[in-house]
């Protein structure tokens, strides 16, 4: 016969496991985002606070892509199709956005770097994607991105074949705004 104390211990242990699993599930998305932003995993660019002091002779073409969710009545496009960047060199480019609707609307941009393996070397110093963007009816706005490619890319032999990187953004509506 199993004692009541044994049953109580089992019930408490199982409850602790369930609570722990719920806490882990709740924290998994923010922890995954932190992991991706820190490591560049999955083509996520890394936010950086300063540029490196080394500019190398290796040149990589950075292409720019823009997309808008069908639920956001905006036009959005890069003002340049691509640029050549020396590894370690800081560059600023702009995208153009326009609210095509008769009401103010707010959008948030997600981004991706391809090829994915180059994401951990693509560093953004400033980006419109770091905050929501609000546009008044028919308002046009230039949205800037300042970035560099980390010189450590030259030390990664798996990336010797990288000559082009694509920076892609997609704007989505912010619900309730």
C-alpha cells in the first residue's frame, strides 16, 4: 500500500514539472530571439554598438529587398537596389515608405539576411526595424539602415564563397494602432 505522504510527494513533483514546462514555453520565444540576435542564427542580423576599426579589401555586394504584408496599405522599397561594401566599412542606405491609406497606420519591420550563414557577420548600428513606424495618411518617409560586415567573416573559411548578401525587410501592421 502506498502512503499518503508518497502520493503527496508525487503530486507536488508532477505539479512542479508542469509549472516548469509552462514557464519554459512562455520564455522560449524571447530566449530564441535573444539567441538569434546574439549569434546571427537563422539569418538574423546582429545589432551592434560600434564599427570595427579594420576595413579590409574584400568587397561584398549587399542587395536590398522590400516587402509589405497585404494587411498594411503601404508602399515600401529600397532607394538603392544594391551597393558594394568593403568588409568592415560602415554604410548607410535608405528605404522609402508611403502610407497609401486615408488613415494613420503603424507598421513593424522584420528582417532576414541571406545567405543565412552570413547573418552572424552582418551588423546593424541603426535601423528603422528597431522601432515601430507610424505614417500619417499619404505620408512618405525615408527609413535608414546603418550597417557593416564584421571583418571576422574573412576568418571563416565556410564563407569564402560569399560575394553577395541580401538584406530583406517585410513590414506588417501593428495591431491596435
